[in-house]
């Protein structure tokens, strides 16, 4: 599938031409977070799409890219004392 042409806005506000790049492979790992109140969650970011700007580069010479990402959150553990009481 050929790359799709897009308009993209750089961090400095400049609008430039770019291309949407298909993701070939991605490994997105979960991060486990435990809070002081005993709640434990897992989070990860999933790459939805990637755009590369035409003829725009960062100070190291790398092409400017923009990633569209979606967060995923899973509640793993919640102490009973923090849960809403069920109506009886």
C-alpha cells in the first residue's frame, strides 16, 4: 500500500506536507503502577498512525514525525475499602 499524503502541523505551528507511514511491527508493553492507596493499574500506549514530514528534520538530522496514539488502562486491583458499596 503506498504512503498516503497528509498535511501535518509541527510543534512550532508550521503546517507542512507529509506522508502517513504504515506500521510494520510494534511491541507495546504494559507498565504496572501501584498507588499508595493500594490501587494497581496497567497502562500502555498503542500506536494508531504515524506521519513523517517531508523535508523537515530535528537538530540531529532525524525526520520529523508525529504519532497518533491511544491509551489503554486496565484496573488490576482495588482495595475493598475503596470500592462503592453494592445496594442490597
